[in-house]
C-alpha cells in the first residue's frame, strides 16, 4: 500500500481549508462584536470568542503541518528524490 502524500501548502485543497478557517475566524469576530454592541448579550459574545479561539488554533495547526510537509519535500528533492531515512 503506497504512502499517502499530504498536500503541499500551495495545493488547492489546502488553500481551501485555510480559507474556510479564515472565514470562520471572521465570523467569530463578527459574532463577538454583534453580541457585545448590537445584541448586548454576553452569551453571543462568548460564543464568538470561542469560535475565534478554536478556528485560530485549527488554522495554526494547518499552517504548521503545511510548513513541515514543505520542508520535508524540499529535503527529499535535495536528496535526489529519495525519502529521508526514518530509522
């Protein structure tokens, strides 16, 4: 069974995931502001803050995974196409 290769940071699916996470963070920020200023509801504000925190954490994880995969592939290319030894 061949190893599955994770997408690079410039692949379409990877960029789509990051875009969705950015939109989620923006939604959370809007919910926070709307809850505080428009609805004057602490519950809506806290929900927005939670969405921003979770979305930001997931965004950072995907950025770190993408950076790690890009470095791994750059190392493979420099070594002549062979995967680095993991043993």
